[in-house]
């Protein structure tokens, strides 16, 4: 792959595999050395083999569009991303710390409200959050943990430092693709694994089950754990089935469950009812229980909130955990770390402007062409504006939106997202990427080694979401 690699253009951005002079980074030297031995036709053949494996294994995701719901094969690039283990130790510690603080915040919001009374986080910002659920007031779930699974989006700026872009605490997705990316890479490029000690990711289902087991109200034996899915038409259905199978849990839909007169949850089986101890929900909480939330929901289980409030079933993530999954609340996480843990944050936020604050709003309105503007309760790359790439008409549109509802918008600098070599039509090209590690919390706390690397397959694009045309890479944390 000599000529191909030698033509890889060094950019002004931090590159995950190469230095500013074009030489491989220390942790990536053996990987690059191996890849240099491939010609362009050979590496394309390996990429084709990976895509064939993806189709044969049925690894897919759904894109919702005006034309309907479109199932697509998972987009995958075979050039791995490499992160040194010593560097990852620091990031992992920061993510663990952050998760503990976020759970302390959620528990505080629905109970003592200490951080609100101290004026550190504005109470109005919390109660007006789209994720705040007054129905959860006074609840005390096991280990005071509400968000048991978090997918935290990280970006690496031009200085090579990781920053937190956002926390996903409602129904974070993508972990199955992290595991499958590793399996595909092993299948089509096995020789790359000869030179490295790579931290495993395929034990995630086991760690997830241990987390769910630790919150079970049933302490007398192996708990009955189910994965509650909206059904086959959900964009992440592949992941729901993958995780259920990996944990040895049942994959169920709302009609498969019912709540009895004693507020216990049961699963319908061919052998008769079986009591359910833990529900790993992949259903939006507003559809969980038509008695409490949306009356027209057919995806949830009537009476489920009663069963949960009475301690007869555990739900992960717990209803109400979305109060911390908000891009405005995100700005206060460093303060949460200091308030609840009496520690300094080990990993920093991306600088964030809150449009709810007059001075910051005026700055955003004056600098729309330089900033990324995001609605506080959207995800998946929807509803945002990347200022430098937007038109004047889009700038004017977002100025009107911000003035109309300033609480619904935040803004961040346009980051110099790191790049990595990615196989393109004419060889290797530098493409921007981010990283979504997954953090589990129950009786203990665990962070995946690495995570799901999402890559913008379009040249110059900063939008990495698969729903917006992005792809993914295997992520190696190496000793």
C-alpha cells in the first residue's frame, strides 16, 4: 500500500494515525506498516469482503425519511482507529466521574433538590426541560442510579485533547455496532491483530447483564431480564435483538408484558406467565405506560409505572433520566462534578453558549456564521446548523428561532474535529470523526475500552451520524 499511503494528505487537523509531518503515530506504526503491504486493489477487496459480511450478518440500521423507512447496511470503513491505553485511562476515569455526577444530579432533582436550592443549576431550566418527569418525584431506584447506560460523545480538537460534546442518557444506541465492527475487522484483516494487544469489546453484553442484575429487586436467584423493543420497524431493532441474544435475555414488545393486581410485571410465555425483574427499555418513556404518559401508546405496558414505583421491577434507563440528557443542562455538568463529588472534572466540556442567557444569546446572534447551533432536546444530528457551512438564509432562519425560543438553543464553536485515514474512491482520504464510548452504572461503574467511532464519509463534513450519511470504524485501545 506504499503509493496509496504516501499520497495520504496531511491536513491542519489532528490526525488519529499520522503526525503533522505525515509519519505514523507511535501507537499506529505497526498498523501502518502492515497496511502499506496492500495495494489499492487488495485493500478494496478486503473492504468488499467486509461489506459482504455486513449484508450476510444482517447488520443494518433504518433511516427515517419522507420517502419512508429505509433499511440500509451498516456503513463501515476497514482502516481502524488506534488510541494508546495510557491515554484512554485518563479519558475513562473522566467518563466514570461524569456518570457518577450525572446520576447524583438526576437523583437530587427528583428528591432533595440541593443543587437547585444552591442556585448552581437554574430550577426553571430543569422543570422546563423536555426530559423532566414530575411523575418520578420521590423515587429512589437501586443504588440511587437512574441512568444505567450512557453513550457519551467525545471529540478530539486540534490540540489532540478529548472533549465531551454531549451525554446521551435516554436510550443511547450504537454499542452493537462497536462490537460488530471488531468482529468484521478480525474476519477481513486478521493479520492486523498479530502485532497488538487490543483491549476487547465483545464482553459488553456480559457487563450490561451484570449491571442490570445489580439493580434487580429479586435477590433470591437469577433475575428475569427482558429487552423491551418498539418492534422490527425501529431504527435500532438490530441492536435490540443483538443485546438480548448476547445477554441471554428475552426480546419483548409491549403486548408481551402485563401488570397484575399486585403491581407485578409478567411476561406471557408458552409455559405460562413469568415474573419480570428488570426491563432494559428501548422504548421512549412517553410511550412506556399509557396510564401515565401518552394515552394512545400501544408500545408500552399499562401499569408499568405503578410496578416501578412500588419497587416490583427495575427499569433501565429509569423514567425521568432524560432530565440530564439536555444540551443546556450539559453545560452545568462540570459544576455537578464539583458539587456532588467535590472533585475537579477530569474531562472538559466543549465551550457552550446558552441562548437563555442574554449576553451569550447576543454573542451567538452576532456570530452565527462561526458557530454550531443546536436545539437542546434533539439528537441524531437533526435540527442543527453548522454556521460556516450554512447560507445567509439559514443564518436568518436560526436567528428568528433563537429569538422566539432562546431556552431551546445552545451554540458551540465550530471544532477542528480530528481526522483519520478512510478508504475513499481515489484512495485514502482524511475524514472527520468522533467517538461514542458507553458507560455502565449499577452497583459499580464500567467504561468500554474505546467505543463506537463514527466517521463523516463526505469530504469536509463534520456530521458523523449514520442517519446523516456517516459511517464507522473499529476502535482499538492498545497497550
